[in-house]
C-alpha cells in the first residue's frame, strides 16, 4: 500500500516537473513525501 502511494507521488512529481507547471512548492512537497514513504517502507521491511 505504501509503495503504491510512493510511486503515485513520484509520478505526479515527474509530471509536474516535465510540464513545468508547479503549484508553488506542492510538487516538491510531493517528492519529499514520496521519498519519505519509500525510506519508511525500506526500514519497515527490515
């Protein structure tokens, strides 16, 4: 579940960067949330 959310957030971030249409810092915030979710998932599996 957490992996799916992280992948979706990463895809939204890439889409926002490619279209260069950002909602202020929202796109970078999505990237941070995705990275945190992936790191949390990595440590949760161990």
